[in-house]
């Protein structure tokens, strides 16, 4: 079990933001210094029996288990768990499971896995399991009855349409419900009939009694309980009434002694009700004071993706992607399968910061964080995605028929050799090698530094073929190529300069125009390579309410058969590599096997979408 984290020294140079300023101000004033913690969530009487709270602050990450988490949730996870870590606090993982029709244990398990994979823990002494809002249903019902008894809630039996009309709008105040003046006894009796299943679904709701003329429409007697006959994944059929999110959420925070309830800006208009409810329940002695406070930050708007759970579910159900973990999806499971690392997502969350104003973050920022993280940790390898055979025509004469030359390169060029041994990749060079098709040009453009054949000039003179180095091997000079009957180049020819092997005494005896990567035909290994790109070709695929499916990028996935160097036979699922000159790749966590190598492109070496 872990104890509350210790505050960082000097904030470890963390950039400040308005949330950090709020927390630092509360800590300086001792706003929550006298709180007590009884070791588990509970009401005021429960916490009064506890010791002073060892956590300086308490935050929470409260997802509804109705889908897979996406990159926006990753930002929220990093914010809430990161603030708790940095200020000697605890962050709670809580499942906001108050809507039984859309929730499932599949999503519960995926959320637990995502939080842990991102590198965070909710565990604290005596509390290893995540919290669940459904565990608080008894207290929520008790709180609802208290509000009725205190004259702050009533049962309304208007139709939904009648309530909508009488609610008014931004220019017109609402109209009181004819049921608003019911007596306390009538309301209690009717509410208990709702609880006992004596009323049909939709026949009645419990509403808070606040102010139907409030300029904030959310304060116009909002519904706090509704009838919903549905089997809950955790409580089964115990309840046929369920609290509304806006009622349940503040209560969950208070029972867990949350200090700073951090959410996205769409909940800003709900904050007055949050505070109203906390004031009422603290007045009644049900909840411990001081009550939590809600603070809002701008949600993540990332270009070239959609993050609506409904739209993501549509992509899956209609077969536009292979599943929630398709590497083109912005879900955490999709990003993980694509090759993103926890560190890259944490870096992304830190880099984009926390603000109160909405803005768009370009997808290239996310990709840049992955490149930055993998640059120093992804092992290198050579691979050929579009193979063209290169034949070294004087190889047998120079080295003997069938000879293969052992070659090697460091697996991690930037490794700290003082603290760790340098891993080495071994492969062989022979008469025939595979090269990338675009590493040969029969008619090279100006400045081309790869293989090109001899060219006969207009005056009859001949410009010799280009000279390049085969990385880690010998320097070669192109002598020509072979074509099929359609003029398609099938083979490139070159001669090898002996005694020019990399690292040898004569390595610099011939000046090479460039260096190209290759894979030896003798020991090359077949692999399936999946070239993933952005799923949408428009920056804001669902802007203005348009059909986001029309913006799908038809080239977001290309599957090819490639040749890779023999060291990759040892790759395990989730292993990350830089295929030299090609990009960063990951061994697919589902389909990769030692007998069936499958690599996904995580990100190219540079941003190919720059304007």
C-alpha cells in the first residue's frame, strides 16, 4: 500500500497554472487543515471518528464506466493524479456508475487498466479498491429525504414536456410546478412510492426546490432523482430509482473528503447547484465541513480526432475501425496499441498545460511528445518496406562465392555506456541485399544522394554511377539496373569497394555520396508492417455538426509485407523500435508472434502533415 505522496521540492520546476495557484493558496491559508479522515468514505459522523487527514489535498478522477477512455481523459488523469502527487495528496479513482443502462464491467476493467498503465495509483492505506458511486446510493437516498423534510425538494409528476415548457429559457423565467406546494408528508410518501416501484418509469421525478426565476437555468428546480427500472452492473435490481449526475457527483466528492473537485468547463454552469447542495447538506449535519469546491478547466480539443463516446462507438459498430483498440482511435487502448508510451502522454498533458479558455491543440504536438520520448529509448533496426533487390556483381570475385560478412550496430546509439551495457545488433551482408525502392533513381533529381546508374551525357561522355555506403557495411558504386518487359525496375546492380567496411582502416578511402539502409537477403526476416496515419483528413471532422464520417482518411491504414533485420525476431509485443530513416514502430500487442512478426507504425520521424 502507498501513503499519500510527499510534496515535491521547488515544484520540480513544474509550470504554474490557476489550479496550482488555488491549491497553494488553500494550503497557505489552511483551508482544509482541520479535516479528518476515517479511512473510508462516509458522512460527517463517520469522519468525526477519524484522525487528521494525512493527505494535504484530495482530488478524484470519476469516469462513468460507459465506454473506453480517450486522450482527453488521459489529460484529466494526469492533472488530477499529478496534482495530488505534487502536493502531498491522494487522488481517488471513482466510478460514477449512476446510469445503469449504459454501464458495464468491461469498461470498469478497461479504466482500471488505463490508469495503471499511465503510471498512477489510487491506492492508500486501507483502500486498495477504486470507489464506486453506487456504494453511496443509501446515503444519497437519505440525503434526498432530508432535503424533502427541510423543504428543499418535492416530487413532481408533470410530463417531461410540461416540465420543459415551464422551465423557461434564457429570456423567460420558469413557472412553478403545480406539485411544488405539496406538503412534506405528501412528498415523502410519494418519494417512497417511487423507491418501492409503485410508479411507472417517467411518472415522477424528485426536484430540488430552488428558484424557477433564476437566471441560471440549471438552478430552476433541477431533477435529482428519476425512476429507472434497469439492472445495475454492481447493485443489480436493488434500486429502481437512481440519482441524477448533478446530485450524485457533489455528494460523492463530499463523502470522500475531496478538497478540489476538478472537471471540465461544460460543468461550470452546474457549480452553483454543486455549492447549493453542499451548503444544504452541511447545514443539516449530514456532510462534514468544509465542503469540497469545484473548479473547471478547458477540455482537450485535439485536431484530426473525435472524442465523443457516441461517435467513437459508431466508428466501432459500423466497422470503420477494427475495435476500440484500433491504433487509429484516440482511445487510451488505441494509443497504447499504436505505440504511445505513458511517458509521452504525461509529457503531452504537461506541455499543453491547464487553462480556462478553450483552444485547439494540433495533433502534431501529441506526435512530437512520442518522438521525444522514443528517441532515447527505442532500439534501432533496419527494415525495408518497399523492397528492391541490389546485387553486388563483384562480390564473389572479391570475397568468394557464398561469403557473408558479419556486421553489427548498436541497438541504442545514445545509450549511457557508463550505466548500462551497450546492446548490439548482428546481421550479415552478402551478394544480394534488399534496399528501399526510392533509394534508387534511374533519372535522379538534383541533389539526390542515393543510388543512381551511369549517365551518358549529350556530348557522349559518361558520368559514373553514384557511390554510397551500405550502413555498417561497405561502400558500393551503382553500375546499372534490370527491368521487366513493362519497364519496371526489378534489380539494381553495383560493385563493392573492398577494404571500405565501416570501422575498418580503409573505411574513408573512398568518398561516399550518402548512406542507405538495407537488409541482407541471406538473413532477412519477413514481417507484416501496418502503416497507420490519422483517421481523419480534416482538422475538425465534426465541426458545425456535419457528418464526421465524410472526413475519414481513406489512406489511414496500409498493410505491407516487408523485410526486417534478423534482430527483430526477438521482438516481444509492445517493444518499440526506430526503423532507421522510416519512423518509430511497435510490435503489435495482439497479433505479433515470434513466428508472425507484426509491427505498427507509431509515428513518422518527422511531421508529414505540416502546412
